[in-house]
C-alpha cells in the first residue's frame, strides 16, 4: 500500500526526478499487480487525464508517463486481437487525451503526449 501512495505522490511532483521515480515505482507495482489492482491503476491514470485542464502541467505529464507504463506493459501481455474491453477503453481514452494535449501550453506536456 505504501508503494501505491508513493508512486501517486511522485507522479504529481513538480520535480522531474521525482516523477521519473514515480514511473519506476509504478512499473514495478503494475508488473506485480493482479487484474483488480491493475484496473484501479488504470482508472486512477484516466481520472488524472480527464481532469488534465485542472492539474498543474507537471501532474499532467506524470499522468502521461504513467499511461505509457501501462500501455507498454499491456502490449507485452496481450496482442491487439486479445484486447479486453477495459484494455481497449484505456487505450482509446489515453489516445484521445494525448491528442488533446498536443496543444497544451507547456512544451514538456506536448512532447510527452506526442510520444503516443
């Protein structure tokens, strides 16, 4: 539980190194998680992306970085043909958010969104 709190806190940090540390913590946590825990992680990330216009740019970038962790992890676990409904929902929502964030005022957010 402490790791969950820690990666969430780090992803929202104003410091780049802390956000990157949060990504590593999330990567480890997500790899070891069961389906229920993974769903909670995905919903948390989508919640951040849905409210990106209300977040500081650092938090938005952290959400995009976290989404990339989930997407790369899921792409190793399943092929596109085996995409479950929740996986497809996550992928489509992240893509929509990333496209919208390509016009964000902050350069770092635009660059991170462009990597999708």
